[in-house]
C-alpha cells in the first residue's frame, strides 16, 4: 500500500495486511461520520411497502427530484469547481447516493496520503456467456492496478464490454462507505452475498444474492480525471479535520467550513418550493412516518 511521504500518518516498516484493512476501515467510518446521508431516494427502494404509504411515496419523489437538482448544481464544466461543489453540497444538504459518497471517500483517502485510489463500478460477469451486468453501485478501490495499456471505457457505463473488467490483487482493498465497511477486494463477493444487499441495489423486500448463478464479481475503474489535483489536498484537510487519521474522531470542524458553505448549494427557496410541491410540511420527514425505515437502515449498517 503506497502512502505519500508528506502524509501525516507514518506507515510502519512492517505492517500486516490486517492493519492496512483497519486503517482504510477507519477512513470509512470517518467519512460516514462526516457525511451522514439523510436525503437518499435509493435507500427507499428497499421498502416495497413505500408505494402503499402516501407519505413515503411523496418523500421518495421529493428526494429523487432534490438529488437531480443537486447534481445539476455541481455538474459543471470546471472539474475542480464541480468536485468542490459536490463535496460542500454533500456536507450541507446531506443529499446523495453511492456515487457522491464514493467521491467523498476518494477525497478522504487522498487527504490521508493514499496514492493509488480509484473509483470503481461494480459488475457481475458471466464467463460462460461473456456478459457483463451492471450492479449500479460505485465503491473506491485502494491498490487496484490496471494492466499495461488499459483503455478506459468512454460513455455510458451501463453498456460495458468484458474487456474493461479488472480484478483485485492480493492487497487490493475496497472502501464502501455507502454500505459502511472496508474489505479486501477478493472477499467482496462473499461479503455482499453473506448479508443483506446494499440498499439501492434492489427494489424488493426479498433477500437475494448479489450474483446470479454462474456470475463472478468484477470491477471497472472510472476513467481518472483531474477533479481533485494534489493542490486541493491541503485545502480539504483543513476543511474537514475529522477525516484525518492523525486527529481524534470527534474533533471540531474547522471554522473555514462554515465560511465555505455560505452561499453554496441548492437555494433554500428551491428546497421550500419542492417541499410545498410534494406536500412535505415539516423541514424533515415526520419521525412517526420514517422511524421504522431509519431503524432498519441503522441495523443493516452496524
């Protein structure tokens, strides 16, 4: 595992692989602590009964539109500014799905000195049929090396050729802050199949395995972009001190964060308009309506 020399965390000369996993797990927990997602429509997909509950149904529609508004806000041509808007908006509005949390995890790993960090799409591959199936989920890989001359996929990730797939090496680690764990890539299929699936990967209430018969789990790296150059690492380190492994979890956020969040994100008037449109009277969903949903989510991610 490669860690930059200017990192505040000094790697021991002899480090067990379990220690490497613990460190990336610590980063995962810090991301979950710093960026708690309250407004996520995909986490409602798990609950088939939501269509029978008008309050939940309205809430899902509202969150879906709100997420689109958020992505319109940060999806701009300037990649560096787009990444900044995404991270600040994620913190301010608590809006997002696995994609946004993966970007926050990527940022947190870079802040802690990890160099070989890649966002990865999850795919199921059937070697007999030579068919790729999109699992609609993004994670972050540490020490996932691509073959020499590897060509990244351009365009829509849904239509993926098997030639773009890669597999983890012995020391490759996946950090999935959306599901709440870090795991060696070679164990990931077992990890996902052993427990209930990541919320958002299915739209029913029955427990099903992630992979179908004859399929194997593989990964497709997202083409690297200069969305977060090295020059932005000190900025984010100062902005989110709790993400640093050199700080005790629970350290106060930087005052700089409050300054940076002023005037950013979706306009409050637009949020109020959407809430009125979907007849959401309270600033947040009523506890009496969503308590069971949140309790179930908490139990899954323990």
